[in-house]
C-alpha cells in the first residue's frame, strides 16, 4: 500500500471514543450449565422463544469459521448484507464530510446507503469494453476523505467477476477499506477473496445466505474482515440484530452443505445450458458472461419484451436504466422446468 494502513485513522471519531451498549447476554456467557435467568427482564414461561438470542451468534460463527477457515472473531453477522453495508458507512464515514467510490453499473443499495448516511458517492463507471474497474479513474477520484471502495464481484447486474489483478492492484494502492461484495461467489468458477484476508488489512468481504443457501427470507448477511475492523463494527451493531429462529435455521443449513452444493451445481449447469439457447432468440443481440446465478441479455426493446413476458407470467428485471445497460433484461436462473418454460415463452414473442 502507498502508506501504512491504520484502522484508527479511518474510524469516525465518535465511534472510536464510544463505549458500546452491553446487553444482559453480553455480560453473561453460558457454559452450558443449567441456570435460572433473572437478568434480562424476559418472560419466564418457556415457549421456545421467550429468551433473547445470542447477541454474538457464536454457534453460527463457529460453523462458518470451520467451513471458511477463518477465526470466529473475523466474522460479523447482519440482518441481511444491507445491514452489514450500512454499519460500514456508519462506522467509517463522517456524514457531510467523507466519500465512497462505487463502480456502476452495480448494486443499487450502495447509493441508497450513501444517501441515507449523507455521504458523497463518487461513481467511476466500469470500462465499457471489458466491464472491468477503471483503476486509474478510481485512484483519480479518491482523496483523503475517501473511506470505502465497493466492488460487487461477481457483479450485479452484469454477472462478470472482476480480475484478481485489478482488485489486487487497488488493495495495494487504495488507502481506505476495499469492500468486495461476494453475494454471488458460490456460482463463480474462481474462489473467494477470503483466502487473502490475512494479506490485506484493508480488505472487507461480504457474503449472504440469500443466494446459494436459498434463505433470502431469513435476511442474514456476513462480513469477514480483520479482528480490528470487526471489533469496530461490533461496537455499533444493534445488540440482538439476528433473531433466534434465524440462528437456528442457519446452523441447520451449515450442517447440510451437501444439499447446497447440489443446488449450486444444478444452477450453474442450467446457466451453461441456457446461455447458447438464449443466444438463438432473434431479438437477443448480446449475452454477458456470467459467474452468477443470473444472465444479462441485451435485446432490441427491453420495455416491450419485459411487458410481453409479464403477460405470459414471467417476472424478469429490466436493467435499462443502469449505466452501460441500455435495453437489457436480467434473468435469474430458475429450475430446469422453469428455464424450459422461459425459453418456450421467449420463442413466442414477435
């Protein structure tokens, strides 16, 4: 990096000075002994949910740490990845003063969270020819007040994974936090950046249970980072942000990774099968390479085709309002049966 990375210089002053709230279950850590709990003003009558959930979700973190080969203290869980991203803004970006960099077309919540937190978002478009980050443009846009740089890789909505060389270059030259949003990493041919977590103190990785694990309804996001960064985020997260039902269900899911792997294999196989068949549709002019569980198509008239498919019972995503995405439709990979119905419906359009 161009200078020694110092997390203390990035943290907002009020966050650095604050003492976090300690809930009753933060102060007492159960060792498994049978205890009478009279500390948290809970209803004493057992119905399975009358007790507060573990504020640090240690059972979930223990399972994740084993699977991902990281320390439990390098993990923070959020109410969806959006809470994790919001915590990063709140911990490191001074409202009305600091800025972040995003790389459109990209996940829209980065902009929303910047607006909510009164933080300037400096947009540096992906390169039109390669859809790779513009390294020179990013470094020119950054200044002393640039705290966060967001990569969505594989990228939403384009589906491509950014090159390791590009990300490595920015990890070594950007003096803020480099946040790699890996919501779709399980569908990628390449592995996660988790393998590099110990090599870059400014690296933050977010993942989710919404995609590959099929648990979007639970709203559980994951942040992996250095112990120092996780400690900062733990200071400001709500004390009981992950409910007991979610924690139980996720522990069950992590104990059955075989089922998840089979579903991922089916989705990837269907993606590979679907792309050349979609290319045969007359009004499809381009299909973007995808490392995700969706494909982005460029068509003759996205508004028209979106409406036609809606009339036939298919809800697609029109991404035409996004930079570099004129007349594009994003299609999530469905079950083999759904995908065949999709192809049949597309062939009827005139």
